[in-house]
C-alpha cells in the first residue's frame, strides 16, 4: 500500500499536467480552473506525502521496505523500475511537495500563457520527486535530465529581460555536468559485474569497488577515484560548488518567482542529495580520501559566496550568492564524515530550502508591486526606502526570513550550522574557524540589504504599494511556522533523518 | 530551599507567553497589550523575590539546583545527545531577581514614555522577548543554550535599537550593534564547539569537572592549548556583548533606540550577559592564565570610555559611555580575582544605571522640541531643570552619587571592593610589578573621571540657569505619577549601599542591617563544582588584603571628592572655565570628542577591508570565472563551430581547395622532414 502511495505521489503531478492540456482556450474561466486544478493537485500530493509517514519505520536506517518496489523494466540491460525512500529522501520529498502548492499560490496572477506555465510546473514536480525517490541509476539519470526540460522553458519563456541567455547557460551547464555523471554510471554498470543489480544504487553500496581499478591507456587508477570525481562534477554543478556556480545568479535573476523558489529550495539539494545517495555510500574510500578537498571547496563557497553577495545591488542576485554560501556549509558538513556534520548537512539542506524559499517569495511579493529588484540602483539611488513603516506585515515576515537565513538561534538554520561546525571542527579545525567568517558576513549582507530597504521615510513610490494580502500571508505562514518550530524543536526532523545518516557515517568509521 | 520546577518554568515562560500573545494580537488588545508584557515580567519577579529571600534565610553558599532534559539526539552515543537544562545557584538567583526586578520597572516606565507611539504594542512585544531571552540565558545549564539566548538578545537589541524605522541613523546603529557583537559571538561559538569536542558536552558542571580532573590539560587546538583557546573565545564573546575594548563602539550608537530600551540594554540585559558569561567561565579563564589579559581589557575600556564621557554633549551619550566604563570595571574585577566584587558591581550598576537611563528618559520626554517633534537630549539646551522636575532630579542624584562612588551608596561599596582587590592583586599577589600595576592605576584614574563627568552632566542638566528659555517654559512641572516617577524613585532608593553590604559604609562599621550583613560576600563564592577558587587564606595574605582594601578605600574617597569638587568648580561655581580649558587643550579635546578615533578607524577599516574583498570577489566572479572560463569555453566551442561550418560549406570548390592544400602540405612535410 505504501509503495502505491509513493507511486501516486510521483505520478499525480504529471497526470495533472496532462490533464491541464484538455483546456484549449485561455478564457478567464478556464484559467481559473487551471489554477485550481494545479493547486488542488499539488496540495493533494502534499497530503499524500504526509500519508507516507504512516508507513514509515523511523528506526529503520536503510530504505523503507514498506515504501519501496522493484519491477523489471528493460531486463536485457538490467534496468528496473525501482522506487524507494529513506529518511533523507523523505525530508527532501516533504520539502519539495510543501513548496509546490506555495509556488502555485505565488504564481496566481501570472498572465502569460498560464496553462503551459502550470503544466510545466507540475511536470517539474514529478521529475524532482523522481530524482529523490528512484533507486535505479537509469531512472535517476532520466529524472535528473528530464528536470531540465521544464526548467529551461520556465526560465526562457516566463523569465526576465535576459532570459534566453540564462536559460541556455543553465541548461548547458547542468547538462554538461551530468554527462560526466553518465560516464560514471556506465562505468559502475560495467565494472560492478553485479548482473541484474548493476544499476541498483543500494546494491552497489558496501565497498564493492574497493579494489577495482580502471585503465585509462597505460594509466591505472582506482575505479572509486575515477567514478567519484566524475560524479563530483555532475553533482557539484548542481549544488553549486565553487567554481561551478556561475549559472546560478543568472538563472535566479531571470527566473520567475516560483521557479527561483524551486531552484533554490529544492533543485540545489539534488546535488548534495547525489553525494549522500550515490557518491558517499558507494565510494566511501574515495569520500574519505578526498574529504579535505570537499571541505575546502565547501569553505571557499561559504566565504566566496558571502563576499560576492556583499557586492550585489540586485536582491535576487544577493540571495542567489547567499545560496552559494549556505550550500557551502552543507558540503563542509558532508565532507566532515562525522555524525554531527552529516546530520547538520542534511538539516541544512532542509532549512536552507525553507529560508531561501522564503526570501525568494518575498522578493517576488515586492517585485509584483514595483517591477524592479534594485536595492541600490545603478545610479546609486536607493531602490526602496522606508518599507517597514509602510508595509509592517511584510517587514515582520522579512525579518523572520532574514534571521532564519543568517542562522539566528531559535530559528531552524542555527541548529544545522552548529552541527556542521561541531562535526567539522575536530578533523578540519582551521577550515572550520575560517568558516566562521562566513557566518559573520552572512549576517552582514542580509542586514545591509534590510537596512537599505526598510529604514528611512517611505518614498512616494513605496507609498503606493499595498501590504501583503491574504493569499501572500497564506503561503508564507507555513514556512514561517516551520522555521520557528524547527528552531525550537528540531527533534522531529532529526529523528526522521538521523538513522539513515548514522547508517551512512558507519561506512566511514571503518575507513578513517 | 525548595525550588519547584513549575516555579522556574513560570519564570522562564511568562515573558515568552506575553511575547507570543502580543506578537499575534497587540493591535486588538486593550491598551495595545502593555499589561500583558508587564504581567509577563512582574509574575517572574514576584516568584524570584520569594526565592531571593529564601536564599537569604537559607544562607547556603553552595546551593545548587540542576535539572536537564533531552532536547534531541543524533545517536545514542552520549556525545550526540543534546540537552537543555536549568542551573540555579545563588548567582543565578541574585541575577534573576535583578533582571526581573529592573525589567519590571522599565516595563512600567515604558508605559509612560512610549505612550502615544503608533508602535506602542510592538515595543512591548520586543521588551518581553528581550527579558525572556535574558532570563533564559541566566537559567541555562550549558553554553549552547546560553548562546541561543545570547543571540536572541542580539536580535532583540537589533529590533529595539532600530525601533524608530524612519530614522536612517537608527538603521545604521542597529546594524552596527548586531554585526559588532556578532564578531564576538562567532568566536564564542567556536569556543563552545571546541569545548564540546573535547569535554563531550558543554554543561557547566561537566566543564568544571573536566577542569578539576585536569583531563583537558594536554588537549590542543591548532597548537594552542584547548583551555587557552576556549577561554580566549569566551573573552571575545564578552568583549562583543559587554562592549569592551576594542568592540565597545556599538554601545554608544545603541542609544538611537527608545530610552527605556537603552535602560534595558545598558542595565539589566545584553551587556550584563557578557560579564555573566565570564563569571560562569571564571575557572576556565583562570586555568588558562588569561587573567592579565582580562584585567587589561577591562581597565583600558574603563579608562577610554570614562575619558570620552568627559566631553560628550548629549545626555544619553554621557550615560552610554559611563556604562562602557563601568562594564570595564566589572571585567577588570574578574581579571584581578575580585569575583565577588565584580558580580556585586554588575548588580549595583544595573540598578543605578537603570535609574539613570529612566531619569534621562523622563527628562527627554519632558523637553519636547516642537520643531523636530522629538525629545531634547543635548545638555546645551538644558539647565535648571531641578525646579521643574524635582522627583526625577532626586532619583538621578541618588544614582549619580552611587555611580560616582560616594560613601553610603551602592557604587561605592562595589567599586571600592574591585579597586581594593585590584590593588591587592598587583601589590600583594604579583609583587607590585609594573605590568600588574597598570590596570590598577587605570582603574583608579577612571575613578576620578567618573564623578567628574557624572556631576558635570547633573549640573548642566539640573542646576544653574536654563540655557533654552523657550524649551524650559514649555516644560510642564512634574507631578507624581506611578508609572513615570515610582520606578525611578525605587531604583534610586535601591542605590543605597546598605542593601548590598548590610552596613552604611560597606565596611565593618556602620552596620545597620545586621541580619543581611555581608550577605553578598558570603553567598556569592567562587566555587565551581569541586573547584574552590575563594581567595587566599594565609594570615599574611589576609593582612595584606586588608591593608590593600584600606588604602584603596581612602584613595577612592579622595578621588571621588576630587572629581566631584572639580565638577562643581568648573560647572557650578564656574571658577574655572571649561571653555577656556577645552580651547587651550583643544588637541586633547578633539581627540576625546572623536572617541580616540577608535570608532572611525575601526569602521573605516571594516569598510575598506570588506570593500576590497568583495570587489575582488565580484571581479573574479564576473570576469575570471564567468566570462573567461565559462563563457570562454562557449566561445571556443563557437569558434570550432565557425571553422567546421566553413569547411563543411557544401561548396565542392572549397572541399577541393582544402584537399589540395592538405595533400600538398603533407607531401612537403614528407619531402623536407622525413629523410
């Protein structure tokens, strides 16, 4: 039964997307129906996601038996239709399926071809759920690549003035990265020699590749190193890890609000999820051998992202670079190979999903009113002044989001950042101490933005904006609630993921 | 003593419940919800008062109530279990009584001061969260929860300093306060992490135990000893939060907030938290031998701030610098092993400084400038207010006498003990070497500056003739009102020394409340688990200590008299002219009014350095990575595309040309190079 619901969660958005295609007219009646169908479909998907918890055995560290299924698909190549989730993937599914109804709500007033927009959004949802729930390399890769199609069109059709450049860059960059991943997957398929299991992610775990080597001409290298670094490129582009991050600011700035929210909230986590699900458990030797490189790159992302964010005058760019910085923390936590560090990384994935989504949603709220995103305009005048006097509700939500993003204790990100520091400090003391700079500047750019926009007397232009309306409050409320709740009571989320994390970390303790 | 968990939970939760109620519904509540916040702090105060008197009657210096609960766990390994808990000893009880008491009075005063503000309810909302965070910080059983409340207070101060959002300067001041303190906070966090890794937990009792057992002695962090590293991080936390040199720059700007919130920041919460952390981590600092560093930081802060306060022209600015200076005394006290006196100064200072700030609030509120629509803070426009505001004057005078170190007042008792211990520390323990004398000397110098600038402020504000007739006439004569005057008078009354020492003088004679004689010294002893750090007991040392205290008392009496005397000579009798002095010493005067240029240097440096880094980062990102590497690779592909397109054009002539050129070159290659 659980597996059936998981299938339903996976395919329902896709079916709804197909269902939207029956509306051929763009009459306001139909547009209304389209919106409501999308909303109900995503909301129902979210409820089904919650329902999965009834089949969830929290103490089971590996893939939930009640929530997995395998059906032979293309038997001659050992390709199976394998679905399954554990605590880590459930947390990502939850985040994703929570954000989608919110995104539908925040795109409520979209004017340009709403049918295709909502259909593509629903299609996107299925592909993301697919990435987080498939356990077969072939399926995983398919969903990973399919995800690019709706993203490309969503950015290039509904984006800002420079949308085609950004969409193409995003597409080529991530596509280029995943080609390396494909090579690694094909390598795994041939080298593992595991017969019908050779594309099963779970069966590949357990040091299967420890002694295998691969010959590149006359040069013999351990297969685990070879595959680890190929996968690394594919995942690092997605995270995005320095120096593979430059597609992100462009994509964010050009993307419509809903797409930015999904991009920052969930898509970036696909990269770190790839490390957690594939690279680390399958090649623990390589993960242990190169942990320093991973932590170092994470650290560079943290500090470099923070400095780049400090230089931005466009709200979306600033938040985009803050994502680079915050995802760097995730990599630091992953690279630490410790219980607290890895737990912190998984929590940070979730918490950054919440806080960055909130920030992008708020930028969208403001953009709908002002149609610009400048904090400081190119001619050095302020884009907004005195918002807090004129828009008190908006100010409160913004304060919560900002302080959630900069890791104020009592809000969710603090726990994850603290755990990452705790996990990384022992083996990577110097790097962790340097990471503290990221915490400091993380506060600096966000507060700088807040000060510029919210203090002072409201300008004439600002006075014409209305405060947040009920629809906007409705979709911000669950996120605000979650960041506060998880800040005070992180136990539910931690209990969801900690067994799976422990299971992963065990693979390294024998090595280190 | 019977402490129930329920009582403590009520103390802890009431302000938070008040916060939640007000945050959600202050606009809909009658009186915009001020009574909710006042109740939310008054109830804990009543409970704490009960506990406080129980503590006095029990009179057990080693009283400890500790309880912890699991917060969450990462695995079943004890290192991975995160706990929250309560740690109540005499120190915490006194601290909480002070915090809740002072905060209650500030809440009550706020209902007068903030009356009519459009965001009246929001102000109370933040006040509740602020005091709640401070209560949580004091109750914390471990450093992690301490840090959580520590940062939460940082947020509240950010919100309150930036409360008047229309003022751009408020935005600047709040950002500066948050980021400056965050420098210390981030380092503190590293210290907590380091301790956690090696101790296995950060609860106070575990840290004390690990220190006592010596198991940390051979642990290292980056080549430094762990104890030294952790202690240094704790000190940095204090430097940020308690506005010590060189991070003292944020506190004077923090007066951009409404005056009651300044009172809260400067007295009961926020800055007190840093000193409280040092008191809790005292054995760590002592074991790390960083006492001297702490003493220097405190003494330098006390001196610099006192000197800057001499030339301030703004009523609140004088008070702000006096806070920094007095905090310096507390930190100095911790450095010179005056644990007890230092804590006493924290309490006495909280009371008289709250009184001073609230009185200043009362003055500012009474002097309304119709042109700016704001209260007047400049001393230059005051004068003679004694007649208009007699009750405020009385309260402020009491508090000024206390801070100046006049006998019979609380500041005398506590400051004198710090100076006495400092003298004993430099002379008695460390043999009077120059290195150890400097902090003590700086402490004494500040003790003559303090009464001078405080009485200068008093005289300029309350005595003499008014300097702004219109403003003066506009000011209403003060009538007693419970929410404006009562808090001040209570605080002023509590600035008497007798409540802290049981005797009028703070010395062995003049005892008038024998039942509580020296309760403070008896009950607040530096005992941490199995570490007893109470001071030396040999007869010789005791004698030396006595004589040091004796000397210090006489010296500080003389200094206070000198300071007050000069203030009267300059500003009351005007025998010396302060204008002439500032003209003839204009170099020093400018140096002081520019705050030793510290503010400018630090801020410019921060701007320059961060601008340097972010410009580089921006350039590197846009030009090197994005344009050259990423788009450059696209250009390369494009180039290949052009070449191939040219070759694959479909024109047969072009193919033939390429073929001929190819074949000819190959033949030439064969002919010339292949022998």
